C-alpha cells in the first residue's frame, strides 16, 4: 500500500510542472493582473490571443516538458540508463508513462478549465 502511495506522489511530481507549462496561455494574464503589471482589459486581450492562436504551442510545450520529466525520472530516480535496462523494465516504464499521461491530461483539464477559469471570472478577465 505504501508503495502505491509513493508511486502516485511520483506521478503527481512528474506531471505537475508540465501541466503548469501547458496552462501558461491562461495563467500568464492572471499573473500579470495579480502582480499589477497589466490591466484586466490587457489580460483579457492577451488571453484571447494566447489561447485562441497559440494554445497548441503551449500544449506542445507541456508534452515536451512531460517527456523531459519522464526522461529525468527514469534516469535519475530509477537508474534506467541503458536500452537493455529499459527493455528489462519495460512494463514498469509503460505503466508509469501511461499513468503520467493520464494524470497530466486530467490535471491540465482541471487546472485550466476549472481553477484558472474561476480565477479569471473572479478577476473579470473573462466571463
């Protein structure tokens, strides 16, 4: 049971930074408003531009960050540095990657469409 909890914590650690990177299209305007650097009107316009035209670039950056996170995780934490070691631990790697992708997609959907949406509505950036 403890091993399962540790692996869930590891999955959360691996996927959390890529989720934030993929959500920067809507997180950046909120940060600008909260820091007082930009107005609500500017943040709304920036959100329309970033989410409307560039959301796939942010999502791609999140996917790349996820791949790098998984690479570092397996090399540094699990000691998988060779192809032979990866082949021997194939099932563990496939399961971890699958769970991380599922957690990343779910985390992205929740963070972007629930958390950031309601913060943006609260700040009157979008409706």
